[in-house]
C-alpha cells in the first residue's frame, strides 16, 4: 500500500473512531464476544397507524401505511422483513431504507417488493433464483433496487420465486425462476428483468403465482403463461379459455388462479387438492364459477405454499362489495371447504385482503386496523404470539391495537396504574421492584427518567451500599418513551434513562459532569453491580452517574454480562472489571474523576472486548483513561482522548495483552511517563495496534514526542498504524514526518502543534 493511500486510510479510520458514538453501531457482539457486522436498526410500528395495503408471503406479512411506510412481521430467515436481520418478529418492524415514499407492496414465498412513489421497484428477502432482480442470487435483508426499473413502473407482483412488473407503457417485465416458464420465455432463470413478449392490447394488471403469471387487459381479457395443470407449460402468453373479456381483477396462487368477473362473480381453475377452486373436482382445466357468493366480488386473494407439491394447503378468499370476506379451501380448524364461508367477525367493514401460505389478513376500512388469522408458527399474524388463530386477531400497532407481552416487565417512574409491571400503564415505578420480580428469560423495559438504587425492591432509603444488581437471564433496556410496543423503537440518546447514585437526591447536576464539585451527599458506592453474571445478562441504553467509589463507581463487574449503549459519566471511578469476560458495545466513559488507577476503565484479570467506545475527559492519578493488569483486552473502533493523569500513560498495561483495531489515542496528558500509552511490563505484555493512531499526546517530554506517544515499542506489534515520533517501518506510516499529521485533532495550542511551520 502506498504512503498516500495508507495516510488516507488512517485518517478515515481516525475520523470514524472519533465519531463512532455519534452514528449507528458499526459492529455488535457475536459468539464468544467477537465483533460481528451490525444489524440495521429497526423501528417497530407504534399504535394508531393506518394500513392501506397488505401483502402476505409463506410465513411473513407486510403492510403499507397511509404515511407511505412499510412494516413487516413474522418469519425472517431470508431477510424478507427488510429490517436488516434474519430474526423473526412478533410485531411489525419498519423496512429499512424505503422511507415514506412507497405506494404499493407485494409479497409471496420468502421475498417482498415495494413500488416507490417515483415508480421504482425495490425488493428484499430470498434471492435464490434471482427473484430480487438486482443481478445476483444473494439474499438481501434490506431493500435493493431492481435493475433497470428505477422509474416508470405502475404495478409489481411477487410470485413464489419470481417477480413481475407492469410499466406505465403497458409492458410487462419478469425476473427470477423460469423452470416453469413463468417469465414468459423459453430461456433460463434471470436475475434481471426480461420483457414478456406476445402480449396484445393494453395491460392494466398483473398477478404472479408460484408457477404461473397472469396479465389483465383493459378489455377484460386474461393472458396466462407458465405451468398449467398436469405439467402443461404455456409459452408464449395465451388467452385463458373463456376469459377474453369481462374480467375485472385477477389473482394467482401456487397452482391455481382466480378472476373476478365484471358481473361480480368469481371463477377459478387449476389444482384443487384442498377445494381452493370452490369445486369438488381434483383438477379443473378451465375456469369454473365459484358457487355460493352472496355479493359481488371486488378483490381476490389466492393463498398457498411456496412450491409445487400436493401439500400446498391452498385456499382462496374474496372481498365482496358489502365489505365482507369469504374464504374456501384449506382451513386450520376444519376439513377443506368447497363452498365460501364468511370469515367470523368480517361480515362488513373490510377494505383489502391478502392470502399467504396458511394465513390470511384483512384491513379494516374505518380504522386502518389489520386483522389476521391462520397459522402463526413464525408470528405471521403479528399479534405478539406464535399461537395459531381460527378467527381474526388484531396485528399490534395498527388502528390502536397494542400487545400484552408477559415476557416484558415495564418500569416508568411516572406510571399511575396498578404498578405491577404488566404494561406501560401499570408499570413499576422503581427499577429495583422490577429486578426483584424478574426471572430468567424476562426483559425489563425502563422509560426515560431518573432511577435510584435505594428505592424499591426492599432497599433501605439513603443506603450507600445499595446498587442495581444485575441478574442472570435478565436483560434491562432503557431509552423508552413509555408507549413502545417493540424494543427497537427506543432511543436512548433522546429519551435518557438515568441510573443515579444520588440517593439523597441533592447533587448539583443530573447527570454529573464534575464529580468533585457536583456530588454533594454520600452517594451510592457502585451504581451497577454485575457479580458473576453470565452472557445471558444485559444492561442496555442507560446513563450511569453519581457513583462514589474510586474503582467502578459506575459499574463494578466480576462476571461476563453484555453492556451496550451506555454512558458512564460523572462518577468517582467509571468502570472497574475484576474478572470474567464482559462485552461492551457503544459505550461512553467520560468525565469520571478519582485518584485511583484507571479512573475511566480499570481492568484486573479476565478477558474484555470493547467495541465502538469513547473514553474521554477522565481525570485521576495513574492512567486516567485505561488501566490493565493481567488481563486480555481488545478495543475496536475506540477513541481514547482528553484524559489527564499524574503519570504512567492514559493507557497503561501491566502484564496481560492489549489489542487496538481501528482505534485512536490522542490529546491525552500526563505529568510524566507518557501521555499516550505506557507499557509497564518491560515488553512482557502482548500489545498490538492495527489500523490505529497515537498522536498529539503530552507528558513531561513535550507534546507529540516519541516518549509522550508510547514509552516503549519493545515487543509491540504495529500494522498499518501511525505513532507520532516513531518510524515503525513496514506497513506503518512514519510518525516522525510532519507531513503525516492526520490533521483530525486540534493541538493543545497552535504554537505547540507538531506540524507548525511558522505560517
């Protein structure tokens, strides 16, 4: 790598580290504490949104809101929910990257597509046959643009493993699997859109099934291409027998198709194993009228499985002009029905319907509420459970529907209800009460506000030994407004949830920024205790302040809990780790002041991983930033800056190992013995720097000197790094050259800048 490129990389890395806490997490915890690529943040739907369109796949469901946003829920093993993960969701989550500019959605199988207000098509989920249309066969957990369809599209329809789009010009393009000629040609599968030839007239609607595709003309005729009954393949597109006119709407299932006639009747044809055609014949080669419909059909939905087999459990539903929904075919509670039956509770008031593999959904016209019924093993009904339902249940978050989740204990200091933790309205008022009630497997959700360790849970008032003691198997989350139905909707930066050691509630600030002058009373010694906890324990989304112990006033840990999205500020000592293998993600340790070693982060024994961190503004005796003794510590994307101490480096290691990746140590000051890094082990410690910078630190030798950067480079590994005052050779930049100043930090004073040239 050339010098200029290395410098550019280093400056980029440094800047990323410096702003790591200001942007979305770059990495997150993986197995055994290893950093892994982060899932995109998800924003679950809150109550009282109105749905305008619904789409259902094999095990997932999506809804379009009147605001133009798309929310999905249910199975997500292929990323079909579009939230950046492969995690099933019991409640709706926002599809990432689409914003509020969506006008239509479609889903089937294990993928989903959206049509933007500008006429572009975006798809996500399974892409095994190229059905996402992005030129690849890579599954996508967030939307990708379909090749060559960035504008000019009026409709999109998702099939089992293929997708089709109708343009403003009346052309139809399809992509994905073509084993059964469902793309309309005799070629192989395609990962980009291909034009369907052979269509005549003006096409006004399309419907993609699993094996087939339909197109409706403005004259009411229906074209069909793909696989027909008994392995008959139809290419090029041909009119369906008896349907050259008079059709108003179309629907395609896995191996059956249906149309709504302009006279209000419905006709179906294809496989009829589960009576989905409204007939008792096993195979119907030509469209037959569905008997028993009491009113005119305005919409059809053909549901069923993802591929061609005899266990597709297909069904069909119609929305009638009375607002009622009737279904026939496979049912979770009875034998297959060959006659339409009105769905319980849906005899009026429905605006739209969608049918998945073994579930069906409807939108209520008056409220925009979504109701679903059928199978629910992947939470595709969106009611917060995995329990199948024979009758429609409300999807949480639409039209005012809200969940009751027995796995969550709610805390809100301002709650006025029963204060039993069962809901936001009935939340506990103290976190200690929730901790006392929590059993393994529970989550505690805490609304914004300030909580004290001596309140609730049988604690003694004004007891300085009181702490919030974490429990195995219990995850505690802060940052909520107090109305959320999904955890990821919280924002711990905006809705600050403070755990305060100010047990007498007389400190001069909250949170504390100057503990020497703002802490008044005998505060709690340790705000949070993690004693022997394992990885099932989590603290996430809090500000910890006002602890008075010089070692771990904010957190004292002897276990292996996960800590995420925390600000540890204004304690005597910040974080003290005495053993175990804790994992820290998105942590700020700032403005802690003590005469103890490791005022910010003190680690003695254990193995610690620290990702996306800021350790800054801590002031103390020896090594105010980080002190490590006989421990293994890894820092990824961490900025250590602005710490000041009497001696021995703002980062200090005495035995053990320390690794820095994509990290920066800058602007720290010590009265003696290195302002940056001090290795007290005489080279016995294993210290490694990868893509990292040590620059502009100060000690008694000056600012930016070799000695102020690091006291020794003996047995220290550097790769693609920059250390001021040192020419490390190899892939590293020469830190003795002023031209290699990364220029991302302001010097302590202009006159003392290592790059000053007299200008």
